C-alpha cells in the first residue's frame, strides 16, 4: 500500500482478550477508528503525549489507526467531519482525506530531522542557519512543543530501542549522549514511567517503541 507523504504508518489492533498496557510518547498524532465490543464506532484524532499513558483494551474492541508524520499540521474539523459518520475504515478513503486535510512544512521537517540527529540544539541551529530563538518560534508555532522536547524524545526513543539488544545499560547511556546511566534512568522514568531494566524485560513496551515514530 502506497502511503501519502504525510502518513507514516497504518496499523490495526483487535485483541481476543482484554489487554492492559500503555501508549508511549512517539511524537505523532493518529487518526483512529474505534469500534467497541458491542459494535459502536467513532473516529478521533490523538494528541501528542508527554509521558506514557495507561490504556485498557477490551476483548472484541477494534482499532484502526493512520499515524501522521511528526510535525504534520491537520485541519481537524474538516477531517473529522468527513469521517465521523462512516461506520468503518472500508467505507472511506482515509488516506486520500489525510492527503487533503494534513500537510508537512518542509522547513519544519528539516528542523526536526536536525534536532533528532544533532548532539545539541546549538548544533542543530548552526546546521539550519537559524538562531535558537528562530528555531524555537518555528517549532513551537507548528507543533506546540519546544525544540528541547523533540530532541529529548528522539534520544529516549532511540535509547529504548537499543534495549532490544544485549548492550549494557551504561553503554547504551554513553552511546546516546547521557552523562551517565543514572541520568538515562531518570529520563526513562519521566517519559515512560519505568526504569530501563523494567522496560527491557517487557516485550510489549519493546514492541511499542519499535513502531514508527519520531526518532
């Protein structure tokens, strides 16, 4: 399936048994269709998460999601008006609607890519040829979050992905520019609500952070 430029991923979740878990911060908003176990359905657009949020999904519930790229600007009212009375994803061309109702600013996309990869925000500003104040205005205006938010989110998600391997926690901390393992642990607690060791032992969390997002 070919996805429009503004869509990062399409996913589905329909558990046979009730599940308890978390939604992790990933830097993305999703257009989601949800059907309850008794057949009631609705569409909604998610917000950006700053910390992990608990979620319980009952047996028989069904979710279908269209994940937008980080920084996508959405005409939420028009989008939701177009899908709200559609009973299921097969009855609407959601990808075409997202192409029409969501967009990516090339300048913002470049800025966010630099923030994800640069060692410091100052390095990103030099690469972009912007002052720190100009970068903050650009990012805040279109995402509602600071450059620091995006830089820290990319770092913590990359560190979390590294937990799927066998590297020692201290080595992962060093590889992702933390001052030490303790600083990384504090970041895990702040973003995900668990320690790196607990995160590593949880297959569901490892699977969640492996999904496409801002990193």
